[in-house]
C-alpha cells in the first residue's frame, strides 16, 4: 500500500499567489524524484469547530486561509529517499528560508494507507 505525507498550513490571503508558486515548484521537484501524486488544496468549506477543526489546529487568523495538502509515495522507504533528495535540492533550499506561511503552525505527518480504491 502507498505511503502518504499530509500537511495543513495557514496562509495569508495576500500571500496565496506566492504560496501557489512555491507549491507548483515543490510539486515538480517531488514528482521528479518519484512521488506518485502531489496535491495542494485551499480551504473552501472549513468551519471553526467547537473543540477541534482545521482553523483551530493552525490558529487561523481572519486574513488567512487553510491549505490542506498531501503527497503519495509507493512505500515509506521511497518516501524517506525522496524526502532526502527534496531537502537537499537547491531549488527547494532557497524557498525554505522565505516560506509564504508560518512554519511554526504547520501540522504534518506520515501515514500508512489502510484503505484505498
């Protein structure tokens, strides 16, 4: 079964174009190194929950939107190898210093797929 990295970030509405440009570059790099898919989605129907929700998880501010993204890989081992290459790639290193979002509020993790179609 595939392996999935999932991410949730808050992006300022006025930096959404910069985020999309970074996401397009990141997609190209991840896919070049062997990811099976790369998806970035902007929140459209993400209500604030009473106890938990996407907005609460990233401490969303009024001028921000939630981004939900995921990358799929053939295996956990493939993900580890691809991630190492991505983190060492000079195309990504320059962007890591000027991210158009607050990395401290990013939620991420790796997941083993248990059901798929």
